[in-house]
């Protein structure tokens, strides 16, 4: 059997880059496509290299689930027909600085003030943040699913198979 660690590290690298470039649509899609190609390629290598009965059972659990089938289909489209297109939602958040003043007075029974305590809480500084959320709109039953979330789940599934492969 060959050492698949470098190939698995490649899959993880493309996933990490995809996450890191969520705000850059061009790079995000490139890393998504690289993730698809490298992850399915890794599964195919393991399938070819390890023919033990125990590993075949483990591999079958991966390759027969909906998530694997979805990603394999996307990879086929990406490699042979078209660039993968995802939907995105852009969330823009504008924050302003707000000061909150709290005070507490401690009185005795005669209503005389014994102590005043004041505290100022300052909320977030003023600013603008932009986040982009990416979705597959046709994962299962036409429902949309967040891309990075699905890729992370798929990566964890592959990691389990990689561990079994190395046994």
C-alpha cells in the first residue's frame, strides 16, 4: 500500500484555503474545485490500493452515502463539463459605538446614600464587516446547504476512512 498522508494533507489544504478565501469569490470557487478533485481522487486511490475485507466495508459506508454521491457528481461536472456554481448570500454588518452607563446606589434604612458605583460599558467600535455565505442549492431534496459546512463533514468522513486505510 502507498502512503496516502500527502494526498490527505492536500485535501485538507484545499479545504483550509477555501475557508480562508470565503470573501473572494474567484479563489473560493477555485479552491472548492481543487477540494472536490483531490478528495474524490484520494478515495479512488484508497479503493484501488486496499482490497482487504474490513477496509472495503468501511469504504462502502462512505461511498454509498448521499454526501459522497453528491460530491462525486460535482467533481465529475467540474472535471468533465463545467465550473461548479454555488449560490452566495452576502451579509453586511455595520456597527456603531454605544456607551452604556450603569450606576448603583447603596442606601441605608434611612435612604441615605452610602456608596455610588458607576460603570461604563463600551460596545463594539464603529465599523463595517462583510461576510459571504456560500450554498449548494440542490444538495438533497432541493434544499440549500452551506458549502463549507458540507465540505467539512465530507472531510471528516474521509478522515475516518483514511485512518482505517492506514491500519
